[in-house]
């Protein structure tokens, strides 16, 4: 089967990648007769670039110019059968895609189901930095995925899912495709906590949701069958710099090697210095910040982060590469970071630095932000880790 998006992308060189071609094609499918100017506005492209993409798609036979731009019969069939749009409730989809629409009123039945489900979920394990996001937050993430054109017909990965984003996406799909025959979207959950995996699997089985679960410790590289398979991923990692980088690294390994792929990262609000260190990690991994939403996520009983965290949408580039590819041996969760002293060695000049309890620098994020005191380099290897006795911590 011909992939018309790939075919068009060969003739139009786009820094944004093929995802923007897909978005333009879908706009023509969802809004027949759309103008070239409106296509440019919807895709955030200059009008000449949008016109060039339109021209190439017309050449492939999936679009035609007829009282605006619209899909041909062949194009409509390809989108519905190959991209998973057959049976879509277009009215609901249009309501959810509207920028200023209050989606909670449109999806109040889904939200009610989620509220019941969330009451039954396992208790959060604070030792691995789990926290309970609200049902509305979980569904808000699913709606954001839809708005970013990363949901319908996509392979979605949840890197850790104590927030049940997989379930929210599955229930949203049920509403978007009321015929119950949607098969274009596959959701995979990878988590170390078997309790949540069992819980999610049970819900998926009862509701016939397209969710697969895989138990795995993310300190280890992903199983081979998960590498380079996904169109996007969600993660709400441990709120440590190394935890964030590790979870993103594993997600990057799972993404298809195409630029412009979205990453949905939830993370605590931090100080400007910490945020600079986070952005250094993004740059180091070749990721661009596409959007950020302060106070996007709400949690139950998470007073340490004021019950709120922010949402970042990151995008892959030609330079995207994971920071961690091997087995991870450093402190990962907040409790581990607070109770260990680690020795790091500068990758450039080999100077050693003590980080953590009784160390010269309290956290690895501060070390990376400051750089090596000898050469200024900001990349380090962790060479030793030891636990500090609790009594020492309390003195």
C-alpha cells in the first residue's frame, strides 16, 4: 500500500518532518473545501509552503482543488482505512479540537466513568515517586494528545502509567468511534509496578480497549520488540533530573526514527536554575520544546509539589538521541537521591566530584548546570554510589 504522506515528503523538504504533511491532509479530510490560507494557518506554515505541500498531494491523487481543497475518493478511503479514521464522530472531534471549547462538558460521561475507575486504582507507591493525578488531569492529557494529532491511528506508549493515561485514551476512543470498530490505535503501557499493569489490563479486557501492558524496570534498556515502534509517548517521571532523562531516553528509543514526533512530559514546577538544567538535558538529547503548559496536571495529596505540575510537549529532531542507552545504575527516585552520595567523573578532564549527602554539590542537576570546576564541561559519568545511614542524615 502506497504511503501518500511519505511520497509527498520526498518532494517537499520540510524542517517540521512528515507529521505536518499528515496534518494538512487530515484538515482537508475533516474540513472539505478548506482554503490554502486556512491550511497554512492550521499547520503554522507559510502560505507558499502549504501550497507546495498541497500541490504534491494533488499529484499523488489524494487531494483535489474543487471549491477549496478536499480529498478525492481515493484519498478519503486511504485516510479512513489506513490511518484509522473510519467511523469517526466528526462532530465530537470538531468540538474537542476547538481551541476555546470546554471539553469537560462534552466528555462528562467519560469523566464520570474515570472517576469511578480512579477510586479503585492501587495505592500510590511513594518510594518510586508515584502520585495520584486526578481523573480530569488524566483525560486532559488524552484530549491534548488528540489536539496534537497524535492519537487516532497512532501507536502510543505510556512510559510508566500510574495516572491511567492509557485508560483515558481508550475511553476517549470509544466516544470518538461509537461504532466500536476502531482498530487504528494501539496503546502500550510499560511499568515496573505489576499492580497497575494488572489493574489496567483488567479494565482494557472488560471495555475492549486497545491497550497492551509490559512489565519492565526502566533502569534496563527496553526489550527489542518495543524499539522504534511508536509515534509518541507520555511520561510523568520521577522528579529528579536523572529520572526525567532516563524515562525520556527509554521513550526516545521506542519512537520511530522520524523528526517531529511528540513527547508529552509532565514534571514538577522548579526553580529557574533547575529549569535551565532541564533544558540542557533537552538540548543534549536533541529535543525541541514545542509547547509548555504551567499547572496543567493536578494531583491528590501531592503537597510537596503544591498539587500541580507542568506539561511539556517536546519534539524530536534530526539530532535526537537518548542520553542513557545502557543499564542505569545511578540514584533515580527522590528518596534515593536524598540518601546517597555519588562520585561523578568529568568526561573531559576526568576530575572527580562528590554529589549528594555530605558532598560538595547536592544534586547532579546543579553539577551539570555549574559545569566542571576545572574545564567547564557539563557531562559526567557516575562511578560510585553509596548509601548514607539514616542517622547521619538526621544529624
